[in-house]
C-alpha cells in the first residue's frame, strides 16, 4: 500500500491515493497426487482438497486431461509435503507425490505419402487391399481434416466414415 501526492487544480494538495498490489506467485512446483487404492480415500479427496485449498490459497489443484492426473501446485517441495501431511492428519486421506507426466504432442510439418498392402490367402478367394495415405500440415488451429479421394466406388461408402473416425481418434491422441 502506498500514499501518493496528487496535484489538484487549486494548488498543491495532499490527496492520499491508496494503491493495492495483488500477490502473484510466479514460481510454483507441480507434483502429481497418487491415491491409495481404497475407495474411501477417493471419496474423501474432493472434500479434503476443497477445504485444504480454502485454508491455503497458495496451493492450486487441477486435473490434467491429457494424462488424467490430479496436479497439486505449491511454492516448493516442502510446501507440498506439508500439504500432504495435513491431508493425512486432518482428513485421513493418504496420498503420495510424484513428478507429473509430460504429454508430448506431435504435429505434421511436411507433406508425406505412404502405401499399405493387405494380402491374405487362406484358401478360396482370399483378401487383397491397397491403401494410399497422404498427410500434410493444415493451418494452425484447424485440426484434423479428412478428404475422401476414393474413385470409382472400389470401397463401399459405408466403410468411409469408420476410416475417418479411426484417423480422427488417432490424430487427437497423438
């Protein structure tokens, strides 16, 4: 909090101006919370973490959707250790801390093409198929785009949506 001098139009005057600064925590340490396998600890965790986060505003918790981990952030390793000890002592929730996983994501940077062949002969007519796959980068944020270039109806139309879903699922996981 600071008091500043202010010049008004009638002359020099002392006008107190109150300036408040918000505390910003820049350096935080993140650890992954391992839960024990008991069902009671899983049930108690949300209530215990809500109360713990209310008591200590420098702690933060979020769920990382790509790795499905509960991430607890604090001011340092000792701060997180004290928080987990408080969880055990006050709420009876047994957790352990570990370093979170990093979700690596890949992107396509250049155009590429590949060909795959499926040949199976087990008596009778057998099976034979050829797939020509081309991938190329799209604009940032555009996401996955599927283009069907099948000509002449050599692949039945009912199979195309299943192929598109399979490539879409795979591209969202990568």
